[in-house]
C-alpha cells in the first residue's frame, strides 16, 4: 500500500511538467541514408600535360584540370549481355567545346555513385575525371557549362526517396535539397527551375535550383504520363506518355502551371519527346520500335512512317531533325516543309572505321555549317560526324574500347 501512494505521489508531481511539455517546440529528426561503400569500378590515370590550347573563356577551359589530362577506362556495364560502358548519360556544353559524361561507379545492382568525366571535343583528350560522388543518378542535365543539376536517390539501393543535387564540376563540390518521398517518373531543368513528374499523384512539382524551395505544384490529367520536355525558351512544358500530350505554360503563376492544350494520338504510343523549335510549338514524339509523330498545334503528322531507334537530335535554328531508325541509320528531316519527309540517310555503322556499337547520344555541334555532330556509343566512345556528301564521314574522337571496331 505504501508503494502505491509513493508512485501516485510521483505522478502527481510530474503532471505540471507534462502539461508544460505540450507547449514546448517539437524536435524534428531527419534520418539521412547511411554511408555506403562503393566499389571503385573503372579506372582513371592522371598524367601531366604539356598543355592544351583551349579557346579562351570556353567551357572546356573552365572545366579542365590545369596541366593535367587523364586516361579513362569506364566501369563495365554488367547488366548488358554484350558488355559496354556503365554510363548514366552523356551531355554537351552549350558552346560544344566539352562533352560531360556521367559514369556510374560500383555497378547497377550494387551501391553505386557518380564520376563526371569531361572530354575536350577538339582533341578528344580527357581533361577532368572527378572523385566519386555518393549519388545514384536518375536524371541529369547541365544547368550551365560548369554546373550539373541532377535528381538522385540513395546510392545504397534502388531508393524510395529522391533529392535535387547541384554539382560544381570544376570545384568538385555539391549542394543538395532535403529528401522527398517517392521516386519521380520524369524531370527536366530550365531557367533555374526543376520540373519533377509524379504520375501516380498526377502532379508536376516545380523547384528553384538556387535554394531548392518549392515554386509551384501543377495537377495533370494523364496518370500514364512517362516524361517531361521543356521548350528552349522555357515557356512550354510537355507532359507526355502513351498516346497523350498535355502542354502547360512553363512559367509558374499563382503557384501553378496553366494548361494550354491537350492532344491525343489515338492508337499510338510514345515514351520520348524532343522539342524542335524554340517556343515548343513543334515537337517530335517517339519510342523505340514505334513510328515517330510530329505534333504541330493539336495535329499529329507521321514522319515518313519511320520506325524509331534510340537517338535523336534537333537543330532548332535550322528547323531540322536527325532521327535514328530501326536499322540505326540517321534520317534527316526538314521540319519547315508542309509534310516533312526524309531528305537524306546516313549510316554511322557503315562509315569507316566500321563499328557494331549501339548509339546512345547524339548532338548537333554549334557551328555555322549545321552538318557536324557528336555521337556517343554504348562502349563509351565518342565520334565526330560530318554530314557532307552522300554518305557523310565519321572520325574517332575518344576511343576507350575498341571492341566491335573494324579499321579496314
């Protein structure tokens, strides 16, 4: 009986404390993903350089490690039966002076991270190979010529959360947002904004890249949306997937994006989109193994009944498009024509040196001719294409794996 009264007395004495605790500020605990060990796949050898003559002020000059060049062996893509380089994506600076390769280190099904490899496009020399960042990349683009902006997830596993990461390539430093729930279905970056798609939630969230604050949220209609595309001027955002495209004003007003129009291509299917004019009034929608469709206003036009391959590139200034077909030829379309038709075909696989590699990225170089391109293949090699003459020419720029290459 005495013990009962003692316990009761203690509880009565603590009642004022619990009452006060209700008014105390709540302590929020954020649990960050644990640090993981990433296997150092691939190989980088740093060498002294006698000096590369960069164009003053060029992106290549800003991204280079002064007095150094590198020998780079990419990480192996073990998930692919034919092998190849394990690369998230390949990008090109706005002036065309440098290619920025985002390499996955550690293996697709293991804890993995990001190494950024920079190649000067005039000489083909590797002018920077960064440390490995503990970031599993989902989507990435160049915010400017020296800054990589990416959507990443926990490097330890497939991830259930994502965050926005901004990396100073030359400084090899990064800053990031907080972690957000669920993984996105698409993302694009333009004019200091990140647009992130969640199909299940039927929304697009817009964040500022300077401080990662939420700029707005937009409700979408298509629960089957598979990706986003943004016009060159940032004024048109395309939300696309299956047979539907929704076009929104790319600028945030009243904390949202306003729908401009919706277009449906009955019995068609597409999972990729490329804007082919500055304002987003024309775009090409396609997916591997399906026909390509040109959307102008609310009307769809089939492009020569072409069955698409993996890569495409648009020259907005010249209103032209290069689209890979299922034979891995590049078909050239002049989109100013009332009914665009294939004007020429080029076969990089048949140009000497002959290669059997798959194409993974294609870019028009910003030169006056409009006929020079940069092509990346699945083994990590880079090629210069010159679309002159009937067949065009191909020149090796960076060869890191000679598998599948026949010189004669």
